[in-house]
């Protein structure tokens, strides 16, 4: 696995502190810089940011880590994180979907049950895709993909009706609701504000432990104990923040079997990261290793 990090740095900051040729200019005010995670300039930029923050200003305005895998790493992964890329709005709550906010955690907004079918502004769902997600994390699956998942006996989710704002059924879409037993996110997973600020003060963690933090910084490690063997996997802890209709969301994972099926079906459009089960090492294996 190869990790790269993208920074967006205001051009004024970049001109003053970074090499002139580093990165590319977006418009005339922001420099986009992509570096391998282990490049010494990453630490240099992180240190600059820390100095800037002491004066109440950030050095970069955005950072994002990308992970690049070999075919073999993907083929041998024991569990994979599914990242659905086409994102659209408005979210369900602005189209007539009702949530029971009275039942939500007052700190983080977690646990508000969806009381109605998912209502959406259906023409706003990206065209010719099989998977898409609203800015609030509601996931829709095409009828074509739903049928294939059912036919292949994929387990751990329900595919519920999606409705237009008018209440009319949207035949071409279903809502993906993962129903498998949630699994715990465990160390060495890192969650925090950004790669250089793991939120030591816990400003974005729920005191009742529903929300692990603002952003996922590393691959996910999950506790396998108690997992029910489903193809669709969800995490117990949520990641994100509660802002208006946006809510922290569970992380979505899939079995190798489901991954292969999505590839075979050419399902559009998703990205994959490798995730990891952690298991207590069986004593017999330990004994074998020691002998
Ligand atoms: Zn909470």
C-alpha cells in the first residue's frame, strides 16, 4: 500500500514557505500539493501548520490521504472498506424523510431512527450509477444492482423503497440499510481532525462513545469477535459531525465475496480501501510459532 497526501495551501503561504515549483496552482489563489506520506516535506508542512495555528491561522485549508493498492493486496484482503463516491444533495431530510430526533444522542445526533421511507429529489441522484450517497450519508443502490445482490445471496442488508418528494415510488432505486451486527473500530485505527491533529482533547468525540471523531485518518481495524459473517459490515462507532441535516455516519465495509461481485457487475462508482480484522491469536497458532 502506498499512501499519498494532498494539501491545498493558500498561494500566499506556499510562495512564502515552499519551493516555487511544488504542486500546481488551482485558479490563482490555491496551490494543490500531492506528496508521498513519507516525504520529509509532509512533516515540514505539518510543522508550519502547527506554528500558524498558534497564531490563530491554518497553513493549509484542506488535506486528504489517498491509499493505492496492488492487485494482490486487494485480492487477499479479508475485509474491505467501501467508499461510495457519487455524492448528491439535497439529503433525505430536506425532501420529506422523517427522522426521530427526539431519540438522538443530544451530544452527537447518533441514533435517530428513520421513521419513513427515504424521500429524495430523485432527478438529483447521479445518472448511470449503481451506488450513490447523499451529503448526509443516505445510500442508494440501483434496482439493477439490488437484483444481482439478492440473486447472489449477499447478506447483511435490506434494500428499502426510495420515494420521490411527492411520495411516488422511485422504481429505479433502493435505499441500502445495513442490518448486520455492528463491529467495533479498534486500535491502531486513527481518527481525528486531520493527520496531524488526532483531537487529543476529544472535541469531536461523543462522551457516550457513539462518535469516534471527525475524520478517518488511517485504514480501519475492526474487532472480529462477535461479527456475524455478513457480506455487508458496518461499524458501531460513527465518524463525522452533526451539523444541521448532516450527521456522523457508520463506516461501510464489505466481504471479499461482495467485493468480487461488485467488480464482476462493474458496479459504478466506488473506491476501496483494505481494512483489517483483529482477532485474539489462537493459542495453538502461538504454540506452533514458538516451536
Ligand atoms: Zn452520542
